[in-house]
């Protein structure tokens, strides 16, 4: 992402909008600019902000005049008055930033839409996580921290050493050069993204060991890790995970509940 | 996507937060999904959701690319339900957000009768979601638990900011922007309703809950 220097009036609205804090004002030039290394190409600024098409020279003049009288205009905080936010043409490897950061975009690098898969949201149709199994979603970088692939690789390598088999339809799995060892391709290891999700499943008897390992490795990373675990319920809606998670000391309040209304043919 | 799984807050703070979404299984039942998803949204609309959206094409609250300067004094926060329903053009995740369980139960009952064949999930407090399902005559098939955050949690924002910012699970709401709006609400520069509407425009999936956001802004103002 770029800020068009001809159009920018340094109003500063976009500075707060950026989830990665990658936009700031250059006080010498009196223009906003994007730190390309920190920008994850999430398009939150470009898509989320509303736009006006005011004349930049006029806006700068009015702002200077108001400044003389120590007055300040209180504009809407989500508006770029001169439509100065401009997307870049992205090429490999930078394009993976957008693929893993912009929720609207189809996953161009992998052909998979979104950052993860359907998890247990379609388990009533796919039976992906069967009775006696646990499905995991280990997400990196969210909320508001971001992550580089080299940190994700530390986790995938550690999980691979436990004999974990990664979900094949997951975008991170597509980035692996060796799915047995969890090795991620070298040319993207330094790319920063908003978040990525690693998915896999195990027998339910392995839940405690997996979660302990995820916790251990997470402590060595430079980012935050959000963890979800799922299972299929019994006929009465009961879940075998309740007891395991309680025993491991997890408090769980929120989650997703699949109501079982899906079927294979529509 | 886990875009609604890890909302931050206590159990009580989710009392007015229920996201019901429909999703086809890729390669299995997605061939005729578009019409079914539109039907889901049309049914949802009858129950007056506080937000609604299609993960691929946008929500009822959207940014505008053609504003004129009067917007700074007369900002419209109208919800565009037609844009969401008519915008569905490919298999996706469609969602509707409600702020009370009774409406969710009534909605689920109608979905059950409609027999769309799409997978229907409730993202909410687990006990509340199970209760809604049971009141609609359904036991849960599968469940996914949020176990919270591991790793460098000291890099995360404060509780108040996270409760608002994590309502867009895709991370489109920056902590700095949320803090800015909280300060503006405290200073009386914007109302909680205006601040909530502003945040809602950044959540393209339509899962942001403006009712909960309004309540959180009100609490911040006290």
C-alpha cells in the first residue's frame, strides 16, 4: 500500500486506522507514508476508509489558515479527504502478505479462499473431525500483532516432531516445502502477515500433550497465538473435551456450535 | 477462518452477542449454495439482525468511496440489507448477528423448517449457544472452543480495547483506532452510536456487533 504524496494532506486519519501501525506522518515533508516492511497489505485502510475527492491544494490551504487561528477541523475519523490511499501491484513473495491478511481476497498464492479451512463448521457434512478426534486451529498474529512466517515455522516444525499431520487444504500447509517436517519455503520466511492459521487433528487422547507443546513453543515466538480446539459431540450434545480442558486448567467461555443442519446435497 | 472464535470478554459480556452463520462444504454441497445462502439472509432479515454480511462481498454497513464534505456534519449510518442479499454471487460464509437469544431461537426454528442443507453454526458463549439449539429442538453436532491467547500476550492491547477490536476477528479494527474512538466518546466528540457505526464499516464480513459495541462505549464513558 502507498500514500499518494501529491494527494496526501497529512490529516493523520489513516495513521490510527492501520492495524499494524505501519502508517505515520513525516513531519519534514508533512505527508503520511507507509513503512513497507511493516505493512501486511490487509487493505483495511483502502477498503475500510471512506473517501472524498477534495482538491489537495485547497485542503492544505484551509488547514494552514485554521492553524493560524489555532483552530482545528474535526473531520470524520474514517475518511481520507483526498483519496490518497493507493494499492500497489504485488508480486511474489510480497503477494502472500495480502493473501494472508486481506479477508476479502481469494487466496491467490494457494487457490484456497481465506486464511483457514472450514474447520468443524461443516463437520456435519464432511465428518472431518470424527468421534474420538480433536481438531485444532492454531492462529498466529492476532489480535493486532502480526507475524512473520519464520515464527510460524518454529511451531510447525515442533508439531511435526510430534508426528502431527497438517490439514492439506490449509493455506499454511500449501506454503510448506516438506509437510513431514513442517518446513516452510525459504523465500517467504521474512514476510509479515496479519495472521495465519495452522490446522491439524489428533486422537482426543493427545489433546493435553499437544496443547502443552503449543504453549511451550508459543513462549519462544515474537507474536501472540490464539488456540481453538474442536470435537464432534455425542447424541446428547455432550463433548469429551470438557473434562480434558478442565483438567488442563483451561477456562472456556466462547466457541462455535455446529447445529447439525447441513447435508451433502442441497 | 476463526473470525468470530476469539472475541475477548467475560461470559457476561457475550450476553448480547450471537452470530449465526451458514456455510457450504467446499466440493460437497456448494454447487447450488448461492440461492440457499440468499434464502438464509432473507430469513435472517425478518428477525432484524444488528448486522449481516457475506464474507466475500461485504456487510450491511460499508465505507463509501464518493463522499462529499457535508458528511462531516450529517453522516448516514443506514444499513443496506439489499446490497448483502443481492450481492451473494458465489459460495461463501453468510452471517447474521443478533443481540438476544429469543430472536436466535426463533430464527433457528425457521432455518430448521426451511431445511437449506447448509451447515448452520452459532458463535457465542458456549452454554448460551447450546441452550438456543435445544430450545429450537436441536442438539449440537460439533463444538469448537476458544482457549484464548498464548505467547507474547503482553503485546496485546488492554481489555477494553480488545473487547471492541476483536469483534472483527479478521483484525481489520486497529487498536489505535479503537482507543481513538473511546477517547472521542469520553470527550463527547462522538456518541457511542456514532463510534459503533464507524467501527462497523471496517468489518467486511458483517460479524461486528454494534449493540455490544455501543454498550462497551457507554461503559467506557462512565
